[in-house]
């Protein structure tokens, strides 16, 4: 299903045979389904054309602060700008992580600080890393192993201050050296430190020469620079359940079936030939296109040995059933559900919401494992660089910011709330014709806020409650409107009094 990661299962012992990684693949249904799974997953949780994440404070009262509202919009815009920057390679590596998760149940996204592009993203192959978990099931320590040439280590020693032993640097530039990177929590982490250092940072990132077990560089991170996705959780199992594992039996069966089908079809197209009906010397050759010669009458005609083809015809239907089961394991039938052209827009929307809700639990876990940590990492780095200035109200609050998801998947889950609100108003409208006082139960401002949040409306196009700077508050607009109405009513009353007085004078005169 993923021959690009063939070393993980060691299909071929020699790396020189990498160009043969597809040699045992006769049926591509597994590969196609995995690709559709990965691309559809990214389309649902991180569609590049949409604003699929935002940020919200845990203290909801801060959402009334206009500075906090504008900060949230600015944070969303700048974090998405980092994701959309081609040089960060976010979407390229996110697609690979989705494929790894679909195939092996686990995918890993590395997030390293980049002075030019804020964050540099990189996916890791399962053959290159290992990890441990704590009692809560969270990733605790991560180990990476990678091969460097001596020439690359010399460059690292000059530019990144790697402490490479002299006996390593004296080797030929083409010689290979294995480096292990170990990411772990710092036991001496100080959350109150003004500046993060190796001693006070939250995470350490240590580099070792594998053979010599020598520390050659020690780095640090304020946040964990790695995000790990798990498709499903199986206790004490490093590679959990996945769509690939569910489909594996059928995928292997399809490879054998396709191979046998090729042989059967070849025999139908090039049948075995008999030149004589009498016994022949040697073993009978029944391969496609074979000619068996015996001791018979020279006038005997050449005959073909054919089957009735029923087995091949029946096999096609059976194989298509297995292919459909593979697609189902990868949710292809859900991702690519066809809509009836005769459906109304409402029916199509309802069908689409049902389709998305059926995969929501799994997709939501992937976005929480990968998208959330990536967004938090970018946000923290932007704040550290001073590209985002945290408002005082938010900085002094003991709570924290959380990532809020606004992708099609999250909206499909929230649209049910929007539909319930709209249905409720329709019900009230029917009752309100007889009992108008039922509308007193509804707070219009709360309805507007809730619907805006469900629809993912940007805060900057919403008016604040009170006037702040150049932004006029909607309460002030209401007060001005009320004053204008009062003045208008007073003017009308004055005009009426003047008209009555004039009429009285006319009568008296």
C-alpha cells in the first residue's frame, strides 16, 4: 500500500533495489485508496483554501474585549500565512503524515525553528524514529536516527557548532556516520524563567554519535518540536490499528489474485497447442502458447486446449468485491459519495453533513494530534519574535489560548446547532402569531454571537459591544438610534401641538 516506505517492512534487503519496491504489486487498489484517504483527510481538516483554524481564550469573558478580538484575527491570519508559505513545506509533509497514519497507524511531524520562515516542517518515516509514552498515553521521549556523510558533519561543525571528534572529521568525506537525536523533557524546566536556556527550557534536543555514544550537540525548545498522530489506540502497541491494517488481508489477496488472473488470461489469449493426439515425449507443457509435439499422423491438425472461461468471469466479480472492501477500509466510499443530480440544495447539504459526521471522530483525532500542536508551535514562535503583540488583558489572564477548528469537518458538526437554532425560530414564529410574548425569551445578541461562531465569521467584521477607538460599538449605535427616535417623536408631538393650537385659533377667530 505504501511502497515508498518499503524499508519499514523490509520487503527487499538491499537499498540498491529501491527501484524494485513495486515489484510485488499487481493490483494498485491499496495504493490508490491510501492516496485518496490522505488527500481527503487533508481536504477536510486543513483545506488550504479555507481558514481552518482560529484561536480562542479559555476565559470566554475576554471575547468581549475588542483588543483581544482583533488579536485573535491577526493570530489566525499570520499562522495561516506560515502554513501557506511554500518554503515551510507544511502541506507537503502533512500529506505524507496522513499517508503514514493511514498505512501504519502512526505519523510524525517535526517542527524546527527557522529564522527565515518561522517554522520548518518535516515528516519522518517510521524506519527513522522510535518513541516512548508516559502513563497518560502522551508521547514522552522521541528518538531519531539519520545517516550523515563526513562532509555534512564538517559543515555542521562550522555553521551549527557541532562538536565532532577529530577522528570522525579525519575520515573520507563520503564515509557515513549514524546520528541519533533524542528529544526529552527537561527535568529542571523553569516556567518562570525570563529567557529559555538549555538549563531552563521545557525540552532538550540532544544529538549523539551512535557508534561512539558521544554527545555532539545539545539544543532546547520552549515547546515540544514534534507532533505524533495515532489513528487508534491499542495498549502497549507502538504501531496502533489503522485503515491499512484493516485492508491488509484483502490487499495481499488481491496481489495473488491479480497475478493468477494474469496467468489465466494469458492462457486464454495464447492457448496451449497440441500437434498430435498421441502420447508425446517428456512432460506435458500447459503454459500459455506452448506447443506439445507427439508421435502421431502428420495429417493431424493443430488443436488448442481451452477452458470455458467461466472461472475467469466469476473471478472478476469476486475481485471487484475485494477491491470495494479495500476502498471501504480507507473510507473512500464516504469521501467520494456521489450526489444525485435531482437532489435539492437542502437535501445535498444534509447528505454531506451526514457523510462528514460519519468520519468526524477519526478525523477530529488527527487534527488534534497534528494540526493543533503545529498551530500552537507557530503561534508561540510568532509571539516570541514580536510579530504578534499579546494584549494586556490576555497576557494577565491566568487562562490560556486554545486552538479552535473551523474546517469543513468542524463546521459540519456545528451546523447541526445552527439548524436547530433556525428550526427553533420557525417554531417560535408559528406560536408567536398567537402568543407574541414568546419572543421575549430570546436574546438576539446571544443568537448573533452564537451563529457567528458556528459560521466562523471573522471578529474584525463584527462590531464590538462598546465603542473602542475607531470601532463604533453596537450598544452606542442603539443608543443613538433610540435618541434619534425620541427626538423624532418629540418633533412630531411639537408639530401636532402647533397644528392643534393653530386650529383652535382659527375657530376662535
